[in-house]
C-alpha cells in the first residue's frame, strides 16, 4: 500500500506482489482480494491509522514493520490475533538515537533484506546512492532536494 500512486512501479520492481493506493476507499478489500492467503510482510509509515487493517490482511507468521507515525502515535491491537497467528511487529526509528541503538536498527533493516522482504539497488527500482563522510554535505543536499527519492546512504569511511 502506498500513499502515492507514483511509487507503484518502484514498489513492484522492488518485489512487492501487490501495490494499492491507500487513498482509495476500498483499498483493504483490494488487498484481501489480491492476497488470498494474506500478506507476509507489511511495511507501513502510518501504523497508528492502519494497524487494525494491517492485522486483517496479514498471513500467519507475517511481519508488520513500521517506520513512521503518520496517523497518530497509538493503535489498538488485538493481542489474541497477534499470538494466534504469530504476527511480528517491528519498529524502526533512527532520529535522535544513540550509535548503539542505530546499530540495532541497522540490523533490523539488514535482517529484512536478508529475509528477502525488501530489495534495493538499481535493478529493484529503488536505487541507492552511497556517500562517504567526506561527501556528507552533498548527501544532505541530495536528500533535501529529493533528487534521489531519499535513497541515500552515508558510510562511516
């Protein structure tokens, strides 16, 4: 699910089986119809607004990964559904975190990549642009300009 129709092709190229625009009134039914066995992975920027819907469309042993708080900071969850269907919820936050916690979050992203839940790189439709510390000003300039769709990585070297 995406809030921007313009991201459809990039999400499909990155490995999404189905992309539905969140603004459509029947988006949940479209997901249910398209994913008859449920979604294995949901990556959500608005878990507060979407958690109830996310739980309805997930498959057993699914992962719901959230990285934003659009739609609010809280959501009601049915823990019976989480336990019975063994659904995992992961959060990702990097702003204002210590280096130790950023390392933990980086491991979450790496596990998501290793699990095949997310593809990155030129062939996936989500190209990544890498800058070292000496190029940090240019990396920030490109993120702020949106020139690379915010797919910029800064390395420690």
